[in-house]
């Protein structure tokens, strides 16, 4: 006997009413895509349940991958047997024996198929007795068991499950349109991208760099961060925008206190252009209120004024420590703290205005026409696709 199925539970998805079918299809496709290396595995939806059919594969590596798929709230390995008492007993025994750390158990039966001759309560007693006589060291605890042996007698078959493995929750990526993630090499923006993806949103990324002031290693760092985000989605398209000339123009033409605000406004304008070109409806940033000078309410107001697109800021009310915790969980932290300069740190003004007035910023900006610089930056923007396939760290060498 062996586990032959994994039962997928999707919590929040169950609430989605009419859209539910579409969401479930997205989830099924995504699971299939992420498990494509296991040739024998199939994903199916039957009678309102989603199952992974293992067809001889081990459940452990499948769990490891599924733990990183948004939309799954929890999973259990399951055994499917015929609606037959002996087979059910054998399977329940196997399931209990697999729960290595459990000492107490409870059998929870559900008879969906009313033609099955044994009722739920009777099945609980019968299986409980069978498990106690055929194992050593286990006792029954109906209030707080270490493991529940769930037995579901359905129309065509009976499913036996035990331990619950928790997933990430959220919504399946792709069910919620796309956003353009403004990705620096810092700690915050990859976390913002991850949280947008958690709500079902697929991402494309935009990164501004300033060669030769920023190095190839800084660019590599950003691509490495994107690679970590692909774990939760599919291939991610990255727009690498050369920002040097525009930044130099800003620093020559704009009074020192406003350069940072103007620079951010230019980044927003270029991001909006890329959104239009790509049919993307929102921009996502890693801004968090009060963190640095550019992230005051006044600053956000002045920067946001250049676009009508929704700007999503998943981290806006989070503390740095909370953001760092997530970045460690998703393995971006160690990449983010690599010490390469980014374009913003190189062109940092001595005394940026922490409360820039929008009208004043617009006034100083109007003294110079930045449009040709924006157009040039867009024209020389390079696109790189980072695949979610497992590859060696050196994969980007050719691109740099
Ligand atoms: P992060 O850790 O994400 O770099 P930060 O705390 O350093 O954030 P800022 O430097 O003020 O904050 O940047 C705010 C946001 O602006 C970033 O989270 C990111 O979304 C965007 N951003 C900053 N620099 C760049 C860049 N070079 N390319 C693309 N987006 C950027
Ligand atoms: Mg930064």
C-alpha cells in the first residue's frame, strides 16, 4: 500500500462564487506547470475536489513544490480504495503508520455515499478498534488528537487521508491580471512583488540602471532576484531601462532638494509608458510609509501625480523587520544585501526635501523638457525573460 493521491484544499477560492471555475482552472494549470518535471503525475478535478494523481511518484518532493504555489491552503496525501470494508481498514492502518510523530489519533469518517452499508459513527468505531489492535503505542484522543485519520466514502471510491501539510494560501497567479513591479536591488521591492503575486497577480519587472556608474553585477543581482520570484509564478519579463543620461540631466537642471522627487517622477512616467505598451494596468512598488525621505505622504503625493494608473504598495504599512522576515522566507534577502551600488544611491542629493510640494516640483520640472530623454531611455530599454525552469547560477552570463 502507498499514498497514490494528494488532496488539494483551496480555502479562499471556495468563496469566489461564479468565478470559482476559472480560478480552479488557473490553479490546476499552475500546479500542472510546476510539476511538469514529474512525467507520470496528473492533476484532476472530480466531484468538487482537486487531486494530484501520483502514479507511483513519491509525495514528498511534490509537497515541497506545492508549498510554493499560491491558491493552495493545505494538502494531504491520500489513498484511494474501493468502497470495501477490508480495503478501507488496510488503508487507514497504513495512513496511521505513516504519521511518524503521532501518538494519539482519532478516526473521522464521512459517508457521502448513503448506499454504503456502514454509517459514519459505526465506521469510526470499527476503524478505531482495528487501528488499536494492529498498532502499538497509539491511543485514541477524540478531543485533541495528534493526527486525524479522515475517511471519506464517496460515490465511486473511498479516500483516506491523515497529516495536513500547509500551503501559502492566496490566489493562483494569473487569476488577477498583471502588474509592473518597480524592482530595485533592495530588500523591499522583491517582497512587494511576492505579495502582489500572492493575490493572484502576474508580474513583469522594470529596473532602472545607470551604467557605467552601476555595474553589471548590480544588473545580475536584479536578475537573480527575479529568478527567486519566478518560483511563485511563470517566466517573468524584465525591462532594463538605461537611466544615466536622464539622471545626469536631472542633476544638472533641477535644484538639489528636488532631484530625488523628480527622478522618481521620471521613473513613474517611464513605467507608465511600459505599462501602456504591454497592456498592464497597474504599477507596484516597495514603498513603505516613513521609511526614507522619498516615502513620506507628501513625497508619494508628488510622485504619484504623474500617473493615473493605480500604484500598488503592498508594504505601505509594514515595519522593516516584517519585510525582512518575508525576504528571508522567500530567499531574496541574501541577494538584496549584496553591496552593489544602485542608480539611486549614486545620485543621492545632499539634502532631499522630505516634504516636497507637488506644485513646486511641477514648477521646477517645467523649466526643462525631459521628454526627449524619456523617449531615448525607452528606445534603449532592453528586455530579458527570466524563466522559472531550474538552471545554474551562471545562466545570465551571456546576457550581460
Ligand atoms: P527597495 O528596498 O525596494 O530598494 P527602498 O527602501 O530602498 O526600497 P526607495 O529607494 O525609496 O526605497 O525606493 C522605493 C521604491 O522605488 C522601491 O521599492 C522600488 O519599487 C522603486 N525603485 C527604486 N529604485 C529603483 C530602480 N533602480 N529601479 C526600479 N525601481 C526602483
Ligand atoms: Mg532601494
